[in-house]
């Protein structure tokens, strides 16, 4: 072979090697490659990348501040009991009382109640209903509970009733799904809303190598948490690098299992080329798992979103789901109870910078807009799902 030809080949080989390094490093290409779980389609570091949290990350994710508090239980015990001899009476009012997600969250509230004293109850609609939540707020106000912790079906519907409750000295904590900020003292958020929204799109980008038609199956169109997350999903999708990942529809299953199942079937029928569904609701994702499997589309239509590991386990095992996200709902209920008691005690008012100790979770600081963050979201997959029992 002539030297000139050899040079050409050498340059070509070197160029290919340089490209390979670029791909592996995920740099300078604008588009991350599917094989790099640490990069998003936009070429940014991925949130909650499994490799970054190898081991038992949920232990950390669920108890973000545990290390920060040297003797959290001692601090908790030092908190004065509120509401008279028996301690405060705290009522949890979830979106509905049938959804296992809220059952798990309430277990955490009961755990905190066993540590702090007082009374705790969970009441609410059998199906997610904004109107019924308003009635429940009025009932709890008449009962003169010390605190109401609400996960709202509608941002604004319960606002007036909650303001009336606050006017009567009842502390109001929103948890999981916020209400209008002037209708509560504190919002206990499971993780940054931005991270929760983006992480689901990042997972889908990874599953589809940044290419394909996707849809969102949400809960109700009035729900604060899902709407906020969806706005961050859309923002993530608008970044350069996501041009070929196309959101074709957003539909609402109202956190009703049958409606969510039906909506999934409708999506699969209306969009024959659909390659992915993101469902930012445990009820929706569980129903979508069943619908996709029943239609024989497992592995062909990728599904991710938010779910309890216990409800997603069989779908992970049969290949319908590869990766999804959540946090520890029990820790959310636990933290919401501690926040409610701290408000009732007058330890905090909900002002930015207020601090309180939440038992085994350690110390928390109230952030802007009266928001308290539990911790980062966490990604579940086939490797780690066996470690979780909720
Ligand atoms: C459902 C509810 C809840 C949400 C989870 C992820 O259980 O809509 O509000 O936080 O999904």
C-alpha cells in the first residue's frame, strides 16, 4: 500500500477513535447516547443515575438528613407535646383513602405519632374528588382538630375551606400535592418538583435512545403535583437533543384504576407508532402496566413514571417496565406529621428559614414559599427492586 493511502486510513481510524471517545464521554455531541446512563438526551448529567447511587441508594434517598442529625431521636423527644395532655390531633386528608400510596404514607404518619404522641387519623374520599375534600376540610374544622395534612385533588378548590380552618387556629400542611400557597402554612414536598418531572423524561430518553413518539398518562387535570411535574417534563423535552422524542398526547385517568387502564388502551389504539408512556402517578402506572401487558406490547412500548416498587415488581419481572422513580411515601407521611406538630407547638410558623427536627429523618429547614423538601427522587430497576418492601 502506498504511504499516502496508509495516511488516509490512519487519519480515518484516528477520527473514528476520537468519535468513540466523544460518544463514551458524552461530550461535544449535543446528543447523549443511550449506552451512557449518566447523560440525558440533552447531553447533561442525568438525575439519579443508577450508577451514581450504586448500592442501596434508597436508604439515603429516603432519609436524606439522617446523617446530619447526630441524635435525632433525642431532639424529637425534647419537642414539647402539643394540644394539651394528649398531644395534638392531626388529620391526614389524602386525595383518596383507597390508593395504597396514601396508605403507605399514613403508616409513616402513624410511626411519627407513636414517637410524638397525640392523635392521628386518616379520612377522605373513596375516589379522588375535589368536592369531597372540601366537605372533609369543613368537617375536620368543626371537629376542631389541631392540624390538617392535605394532599390536594385540586389546587384551588379547597383553598377557602382551608383558610377558614387556619382562621380558627388549625395548622394546615399540604403534603404530596400542594394547594394554593396562601391556603396552607407549609408544603411538605417529596422531592424537588423539577427533579421529579425531569427524571421521568430522562429515563424515557434513555429507554428510547432519544427517539420516538411518547404520551403522558396523568392523574386528574386539576392535581397540583402532576401538573407541576408535567410542566417540567415539557421543559426537559424542549431542550436541544430531545427533537426526536415527540410528546404526542397527554391524557388523564383521574387516579381511577379502570379509567387509567382505558386511557392507556385508547393511547395504544390512537397512536400505533407510540413507543413510550410516562405515567407520573402510581395508580396510572399500575393500570398502564396491566394494559400494555394485556395488549401484548410489553417491551415494545416502554413504560416509566412513578410507582411503588411493590406495585411495579411483576411488571419489571415480565419486562413491561425497566426503570421508574419514586421516593419513600412513608417518610413523606412521617415528615408531614412532624411538620404539623412543629406548627401546632409554635416551634415554627412556616416562614422561610424556620427549622425543625423530624425524628429519625433529622433536621429540616423551611425553604421559599413555605416548602420543605423530603429528599431526592430515586430510580428503581431490575437490579435494586428486590430491596424494597413498600
Ligand atoms: C399517586 C398520587 C400521588 C402521587 C403518586 C406518585 O399515588 O397521584 O399524589 O404523588 O401517584
